[in-house]
């Protein structure tokens, strides 16, 4: 990370880390789905420690769960200090949802994820919980917007 990547506090801007996360997750989603995949949602992004100028970032991503056309990708970001040996420090985690698309941009089917061990099964189950909550939240918001529209109020937020 360079000085060009810093925020007003002198640490690396979260948006720079988010772009690296999205890029890595997109590559993994595209490889898994054997073609293009687009970001549908960033379900969760947690910044655990600051990233400093000079840090070398390692971004690890894996597909945790798949639906018919979508997949959840978990990402872990580790910072290694440029001047220190050692395993590095986990600085961020994220969960993103990608949709596989065809040449016309329409959703296409993806191969399933088959959990191979207890750790993968745990990731698959946690991803299923996040999906359930994401869909329930979407339904609740749409219902509230319908109710507000029926009352003559604008039920839309910033997300349209």
C-alpha cells in the first residue's frame, strides 16, 4: 500500500481495501462459475485493524455457498508488515454475493459447492443463514414501502 491509498488519518482508505476484496471475490466467483460473474451485494464488510502505508496485503477468497445462479464468496484480508517477518495480521473480512451472467448479462446456472470437510460445511451453513436474513430483510423493506405507498407516503430510501 502506498501513500496514494491513504485517508485523512494516514491509514489506507477502506474503499481501497474494498476494491481489492471485490476484485479477489470476483476472480474466485468467475473461476467457480466458469465465466463472468458480477457483484450482486456486499453482504458484510468488517475492518478489524488499520492498514498502513507499506503493508503488503494478501487477499484470500473462497466460494462458501451456491444457489442456482448466485454464490456467496467469503474473503479474508491479511496485512504483512513490509519490514517484519511473520504470519501477518487479519485486517478485514467480507462476504459478497455474485451472480453468474451470460454474454447478454442474464443470470446463468453455476456449479454447486460441495463442502468437503467440517470447516467447509460450517461456512456453507453460515452462508445459508446470511442468505435467509438478506432475503427476509428485503421482503420486510418491500412490504414497508408498499404500506407507505398505500398511505400516500414515499416509501423509498437511498437504495431506490
